[in-house]
C-alpha cells in the first residue's frame, strides 16, 4: 500500500509542476505579444516612439522620407503637389474636417473622408481631436469569378451552362 501512496504523490507533484510551467509559458507569451502604451499617444515596441497611433505606419514613414515622391511611388500611394491621398476616419459620422491644414476633401461617406492632405501635416492632422485614424485608401479588388477557392461556373451566352 505504501508504494501506491508514493506514486499518487509523485503524480500530483508532476501535475503541479506541469501546470506551473504552462502558466509561466503563457505569461511570457502574452507579455511578448503586447505593446506598451506610451503616455504621449504613441505605441512603443513595433512603432517608432514618435509615430502617432492614429496615423497608418506607411504614412508616418512617408513623412519621415527624404524622397517622399519616390517612397510614395514604390508603395502605390497617390501623391500630387506635395499632397497624398488618404482616408480620414472621423469619430462622428457627420464630423467636420479640421480647418487650416490644407486638406482638400474629395469625397465623403458616413464619417469616412477621402482627401488630399499635405504630407508635412499628416502627423498634426492625426492628432486632432475628432479624428479616429488617418490611413491610405483601400484598393479595389477585381472580381475574378473565384469563390471560396473554387472556380465559379458562369453561364455561357444565352443563359445556358
């Protein structure tokens, strides 16, 4: 009976050690995946310490580039006369764009404003109260007839397959 009691104690000990190791591994994994929130509205870690949270990374890089036109062309951004086309997402759907920044509104829908914005004002605009985020416009995707990884069977002329 004494041997059976000892094996139960060892099994309990192994489970306890295993649970402690798993808990520590999970804590390390979570800590490694999180970013610290800086006190000045920036995220440290993967972003530059000066990059505003509300400004998309590629736009921040554009503001820091010594050759903004070349940088924009390489990344598919539309730039003209020192302004870049962006989407400004406003916190209020009927919100007003901040004045005095040289923003040229092109179109608007439901709190999303597509506009040409001076490259040198992007950081300032992203920090204005009422602006949720400043990002590049989404690119349209051509519908190629592929649905969920399978080729769609489209009807031939005359409506017959």
